[in-house]
C-alpha cells in the first residue's frame, strides 16, 4: 500500500512539474533615464495582477486586460510623471509587448492571430492582433476628452503602438461606436486582451509547426 501511495504521489508531482514547465513566462527589467520597469508576465495565468504605474486609470485598464486575457501580471513602473505621462504609458506598452515576445519564444504551435469584438454597455470596441514579427499599429479610439480619469487619453494610442513595437506585432484597435469615453477605452482594452489570448493560445492541430510559410516569425 505504501508503495502504491508513493507511486501516486510521484505521478502527481511529475504532472505538477510538467504543468509548471508548460507555462510561458516573460520577465522584463527595463531601465531608461525616463522610466524604470519591472515586469513578469505568465501567459497561462489565472487573471491575477499586481500593478502600479502611478496613473490609476491606466492601472485599472491593465488590471482588466490581465483578467480578461487570463494572464498573470506583476508590473511596477516608476516614471517621470512630473514631466508628463507619455514616457510611462508608452514604455509600459513596449515592456509588455517585449514580455509577450519573450514568453512566446519561436511562436511554434500558436494561433498567432486573434480578434475580438467587445461590448461595453452602449459602446462597441474591436481589436485584431497578429504576432507576425512585423510592426504595425492602427488605433482609432474616438475618445473626445483630454482626460479620462487621470489618464491623458491621447496616450492610449501610444500604449498600443508601444506594445506593437515590443511584441513585433500588428495591432489594430477601433471603437465602432459609443458615448462614454471611459467605456470606449475600457472596451478596447478588454477586446485587446481577448484577441491576444486567442493569438497566444496553442493550436492543437498545428502542434509544433510554425504558423507561417516563411519559416520565421
């Protein structure tokens, strides 16, 4: 009986180790004269987050991005907010993109592309992502106020553009319609999270094949 129990324990331990090894993780330590960022991303997460950028509305968008993407994200950014929010928002986008790029490795066996259409009450937001290795971003938020919460709303464009550069990806984000500027930004972050969740997912049919005919992403 003791041998059987030990065998079962060993088997469970092996399964736990295998599951842990299967997790894709990206760690970024990015320091410039303008921002210092420490970031840890787990793609196979539980929507857990510990986020601090000094901009509360931005934190909130990153929190719901993490939850809707089912990622885990630890992120601390100390930036020159006394100058402007631009460096903080853009650099967080770059670092987060770099974390995904690092975690995905050679991108074998992933879906690579994903899109999602997200409702937020009266607002409809759309996001499409292609982890193609090529950088391009098209952002149309239709936000009409300078501030949403404490975030300079024009910087939403810079965040997604920074992500596209860091992740080496195509990122297309668009508000289809809506009234509330808060809802417009929130719908876009949620749609982006779910589109990225699909793009990062493992494709059982492809197995370990690269999702490209070029042989490189």
